[in-house]
């Protein structure tokens, strides 16, 4: 049933983008996945940039290796162990970051490398799995499954609820945690909720664009929007616009014969191109 | 007015044997002091004396031994509401937001991307008016100067309708004249709204001119009371641990005292140091060659502090 429902929704994307390359079912499914990923990446990207957490999201992305490893050890499905481990590591980093006097970069750096080393060790012992590692390094949105799309729907709903209540508060906290705390904003609650949601967003994006590029699809549209927006509202909508353009545009471009590019790379290249243009435009505007 | 502060006014905050040890360092050592209700209390002391920590303890942001009580709210069964203005706001100036966006982000429930609430907007404009920067409402927050940010933060703190307003070095980021204006502004708003003000300060001239009560802190409390009485040479040298190169810091209180008790301009004299020319010998005693103007005590203290 779920399968059927997703298929129907995916078919709608063909009306949205009436191109020849949208004929195959896997393209429609990939497009649906990316249209769900775009707002998740854009909005969490805004807060990642505001709170300077791009290294955090990088570390979560790399926890994919350990997620695979844990799945192998306990013979659990990777679809479950990857998000679960990402969540645990995300909350752990946030806990250490809040509690200790160690520099955040150091904390993340240590966890980051420990997680990658552990993953490589376990995966290396298993031939089957080491072939799969490529998939996580580069990602492949074309093979996205029904379960993942269903999970994206749920995550997007939860994430939009969080943004509805948290957008203002996250902005306030990003400017100064101490003022926010004194002025009765539950800083810890928002930070943990955001760390948890961000971990899930990142790990699902890894599936689409790979560990190497996951941070880029979060922060590049947000950074582009920051170049042009003058207030918080514009930041919100512009980051969504840039994220949608790069996700949908990137997939369509990657499907062209002449391009012959993996979708993740095409998405990030398109996003970076928009960033460059916005950067120049912002320079001209201030002059 | 000031003479009666000591005995009659009730307390907003009372520190009862407050202590804090971080690692090897005893940051606060058996601190006992009071902060009178509705007045301006200054906490003075050298760098690293635990001044900021003490205010964070009031805010409930650090855990201490001993007790911090709020006698004026005893019956109310609630914690006091605080307003807080940090020393220097270090933040990402590239975040696209207007001053209005930032102030709304702490108040309004509806997310900013859906628009501004007219009710909150009107309230914010009223407070911006009060700190004399209503024209900044639609400016980019990141493009403001240090003094302007300080005012916006003050408006934000006042928007909380605080029982207690805490300012960490409100005059440190601004020049002397700016500091004077800032203190005057605070006094006006305080008299209108009736909150208790706690400010950390390095600047003894400002403290003498603007505070009703002073606490001299260097891990321990070395003295407290009305500035003119509490800031004795003995207390100051104990607090700051300085003996060499320190001019007679008692200079300002003394010449204010030369103004008779019934002088109609006494309040102004306290604020504006009209009698500073009497201090000439103090300035003469110094060979650093700077123009000391009104804040001689401050300058000397700062220089002595660097030499430490």
C-alpha cells in the first residue's frame, strides 16, 4: 500500500517537470526524494550556518560508516542503524559541547575520527560491506527506496513543526545563548532538539548525495540566501528557493547525456554556481 | 536621599555566604552583601575578581554554595524576572536580520517568516523610543556600532519588564561621554519603571556619580554601602590590591562633600562633578601627561591595573 502511494505521489513530479528524462520511474522517485530533502537541507542549513555547526554536520555524515559497521556486527538493517547511530552521536556531541570547556572543534574532531576509524575497521573485515562503502561516499539518489521516502515525509513533518516553534528562538540563541537563557528561552531544549533533527536530516541526505557532499547541500543554499537576504523572512524563503533550484535542477541536469554526472555532484555544482553569483551580486549592491 | 538608602530601603537581593570554587580557584569566597530594591548597585573590583560570576549566580546560571535570596519577592513564590545586558556582544554580524527581527525573535510566538505581530512591534517601538534609537528598528542588526548595539540590548532587557536589570560593564564599549549619557538614560528609565539595577563597573568615577550602593568585590567582599562612604582609600586598596601609583581615589567623594548638605544643586554635583577643579592637585600629581578630564580616577586605576 505504502509502495503504491509513494509511486502515485512520485508520478506527480512528472507533471511538475515535463521533461523526457522524467520518464523512468526511478527518476520520479529520485525527484520526489529530493523535493523532500530540499526544505530539510535548506532550513537546517540556515541554522547550521548561524550556529556555526558545519563541522558538526560533517561529523554526523561520517558516522554513516559506523552505522554500517554496527549494522554488520549486530545483523541489524542498515536503514535502522545508520539513523540511530547518527542520532546518538549528534546528541553526544551536543552534550559534550554544552558541558565541557573543551573547544567544540576538538570534541567533534575526536568523535569524528573515532567513528570513521571504527567503521573502516569493521567494514574492512567484510567484503560485502566494503563494496557498499562507495555508496555512502558518493551517495545515489536514483536508488532511493520507499522506506527512505516514507521516513523523509515523517521527518519533514516533524521538522516543519520544529521550525514553526523554533525559528525565532533558534535565531535568538544563535546571537547569544546567555541572553536567551536569561530571558527565559529553554536554550538546552532547543539545542538538543535541533541536534537530533539535524542528525537525522544529515544521515538521510548522505543517502542522496554522499558523505563527501552532504554538508554542501545544507550550507551552500543557506549561505547564498545570506548573501542576498536583508531580514529573517527573506532568509527563510530565499534559502528554500535556492535549495529547490539546486536539488531539482541538479537532478535534471545530471540526467542529460552531455553532462554524464552523478546527481549529487550536479546538485552541489549548481548550488555553488548560485552562491558565486549571489556573492558578486551582494558585492555590487553594497558599493 | 542617599543617606537613607542604607537603613530604610528593603533588599532586592541578599547574598548569604555565597561561595564558588572552580578547580583550584576560589572564585567567590563567603560573599555576604545586599542589593537595595529599586536602586542602582555597582559591583566594582579588578579583572578576574568574580564580578561577572556573582551576577551569573544571581541569574541562576552558575551553581554556588550558600544562599541568594530575593526578599522582596518572598510572598510571590516566583523567581524574579531578569533583564540582562552582556559586556560586549560577540555574534555573527552576517546573519540577515533587522533590529526588529532580533527583538521580535525573543517575544513573538509566530515564526518571523510568517510576518511580524503588530502588537509586539508596537511594544518594541515604544521601548526603542525609550532608549532613543527608534530610528534603528529597520536597520541591519549586524551593521550597528557598539554603542547602538548596547542600546538595542538595553531595550531588549527592558522588554522583559524585569524586576532586576543586570548590566555587565555598560560603559566599557563607549567613550566617556557615551558612558555618562548611558548612565543618565538608565537612571531615567529606572525611575520610570522602578526596577533594581545591578551594574558591573571598572569605572570608579561613574560608580561614584551614578550608583546608590556599591559592593567592592575581589573574591571576598571588602566593603559595601553608599559609594561616598564605602569607597575609602583603605577599601579600594584592599579590593584592588594596589598601593603604588594610585592617586587619591578619595578625591571625588571628598570634593562632593565640600558641597553643603542643603545645596540645591547637590544631585547635579554628584552626577556631573561640577567641583572637579578642586581635584587639580590629584591631576598634578600624575606625570603620565594624558588629559584626565573628568574621569581621572578611572584612568589612573586603569593604568595602575595594567602595571600590575
